[in-house]
C-alpha cells in the first residue's frame, strides 16, 4: 500500500503523529475514521498523489500515532485537540494553507479545524457525517439503535475498555470485514489489539458526547465555515435515510455542494473510484 510514499513520525507540541506523504501539487490532508487508520485511503491516495501532495496521517490515539494522557474533561481527545495536531503536522511539512478531507471521526476533526483555523483550510470535504452537535440534538430511537456505539464507547472508564478487550478482535469492524482489502484490515486489527488504542478510542467518543458537542452548540450559526465544503455520504447508509445532509451542512457553511454515493459508510473503500473522482474534481476546481 502507498507505493512511493514516505513515512514520517512528526512531533507536535502535544503528540507524535504517524504520517505517510507523497505526490506533487497543492497539499491535501486525509484524515481517517474509527476504528481505522490512514490505511483507509490506500485505494485513492496514490491516485490523488498524481495531482496533489497527499498527507495521510493517523489521528492522535489511533494507529501508530501517540496516545496522549486522558484528562477528566476528555479535552485531550477532543476534535479541537486532534485538529491542533494536524495543523502542526502540515506546518512542519511546510504547508501554511491546505485542503483537507476527513471520513467519520476524521471528518469531525476536519470541520473543527476549518472552524478553529479558517486561515489554514482552503477547502474541506466531509465524508459520511453531519456535525456532532447536530447528531446528538436530533437523536431519536433510530439513531440510538443504529449508532449505539456512540453511547457505549462514551460510558465512563473503564467499562467499555474491559468489554472490548474481553471480546478480542470480535468487536473491530464486526460484520463488515468483507468490505476491506486484506492489507488494510490487517493494519486495523494490528492497531486495534493495542489496549492503549482501545482506551484512546473510548476517550474520542467521550469527548464527542461532551466537549465536542458543547463546542458545536456554541458555534452553530456563530462561526460559519468560510471555505468551500464538499459533503459526500453513503446512499445505502443511515445518513441518507435520517438527514437532509446538504441542508444541515448549509446551516454550517456558506458554500456547500455534494451528493450521495452508491455505497455504505466506508466510501473510500467501498466506492474508491467514485470517491476519488468527487474529491479530485472538488479540490482541483
């Protein structure tokens, strides 16, 4: 995977971030979802690298990035903290302004980055999400049953950690492993077997149900995302049934476009050609 890409471990002021980077052209940061790593981009990053300098990194707590110490308010795993890391990574690589695409948890980091650091983000693509605060504010029985892991992983330490570790690999990507290339799945499982990553993942969701949600509630309508936004989502996933995805993002940003793809949640791996085409067209325009 990622033939021709360099591998770096970049020290920021709060964490050490594992990064693959390659290609030439305008800088494009790719951020992964849960419980994955930067490996989720392996089918499209080499294609994007023909026109962009691609930086695919592991979020703090995930993959081979460091796992900062937890704090009582879970701020150390907030999307604001994750965004600080990634902004510093891009600075260390020499990029003051860049494009960013994020899937799932990486998308939440990406839109927080665009709010907190508008001078750094030139364009933003969010894959298969609506803002965290919107999801909790609109939650109903269908959401609770479909996204039950949001509530399970956010339970106080260390109940979810112990339950997941007792299950071994059975929890990771349960029932969906057939969607992933063997090399990528092997990476997800390797990293998932680290108890420190399990704890960091739970802290991520605790932050989501706490500080991330509070920041969204504060910023809704007060700090609109200024850069162009592309929203992509799985047409066979729950977002398509539950939300007016573009309508929600248009409450958060001034320039929004997007559409669904014929796939489920894991766009870059279930529909790599379509995801690549949409991202390339958006960032190249």
